[in-house]
């Protein structure tokens, strides 16, 4: 049997029972009591009708509302459960990351120290190479300057020698010495075949 049939059966039994009680009351009391009994019966009938309507309304309207509310609550519970599971997963992931954070920090620190040491070594090698290049360039420049100074010194010495020789020649070469040289030169030319 369905729920509505059971409800209708219960209300019908209630009406029958109510009429039986009212009927026995009226038979016992008599005439004036009969009109009071009839009033009493109508009151009970009104009550039964109102109660029946209320039961029918609640029986008809409340179960779907309760079902909707139960479904909404069930859906909210499912959503909350899935949200809690997601939050728990995020919490576990965050805890794992936090547990590994010290390890990652130590690894990063060691890596940065290795990189810094490698950079220091690279800079040291580059500085040493630059120093060697600078020393080689300075040595080459010194050698070039020395060669230039030697050439200048030779040129100066040659100029001084020429100047000294010129001065010496000018002192030693008198007019008679010049004439003697010219005549010796001419004589040497005469003795040559043409």
C-alpha cells in the first residue's frame, strides 16, 4: 500500500470511531442533549475535517520539501566531503613540502657555494691570464721603447760623430791643406786611363 492510502485509511477509521462515540453519547442523553450532541458532533466533524486537511496538506507538501531539503543537505555534505578531501590533500602536500624545505634549502646552499667557488676560480684564472697578457704587453712595449731609444742613441751618436768630425775637419783643414788635397786628387785622376 502506498503512503496516501494508509493515510486515507487512518482518517476514515478516525471518522468512524468519532461517529460511533458521538452516536452513543446522543443516545444516552436524550432530546435537548440531542441538539447539544449534534453541536458537539459538528464540532468534532469540523475538527476532523480541519485535521484531515492539515494531515493531507502536510502529507502532500512536506515530503517533497523534506526530500528537496534532504537532497540539498546530502549534496552539501558530498561537496563538503570532496572539499575536505581536497583540502586534506593540499595539507599533506604542504606538509611534505615543509618537511623537504630544510633539505631543499641545504641543497640550494651547497649548490650556490659550489657555483660561488667555481666563479671565484674562474675569476682567479681570468685575472691571472689578464695579468700575464698585461705583463707580456708591458714587456713588448719596454722592448720596443728600448729599441727606439737605442736607435735614437745611435742616431744621436752618429750626429755627434759627424758634428765632431766636421768640427775636427774644419780645424785641421786649412787653406794650404785644402789645396794640397785638391792637387793630389787631380794628380790621381791624371794617372788613370780615360
